[in-house]
C-alpha cells in the first residue's frame, strides 16, 4: 500500500487488528472527514452504522 501515491488517495499509515473489527489509520484529509465524505457519496444517513466495513470501503473505490 505504500506504493500508492496520488492526490486523491489517502495514505494508509497503519492497521490495528486488536479486537473484533480492524481499524485503519489514514492520513488526514485536507477538507472535512472521510466518514462525512463517504456518507455524502453513498447517501448514507447519520443513523447508519458509524463503522464502515473494509469491503464497503473497497467497493467505493
């Protein structure tokens, strides 16, 4: 993943596998936040699950 460098791709800084759900550590977005951006792109509501599954994130690419 370190080989991907593009202005429209957030860099993956780390992964935490402690617990039931993996956590991704991504670089900071210049505007807004990733969850808000993904909700707007996928028409998700604030009441939808806060934790997006990894396969959901890959499907959005």
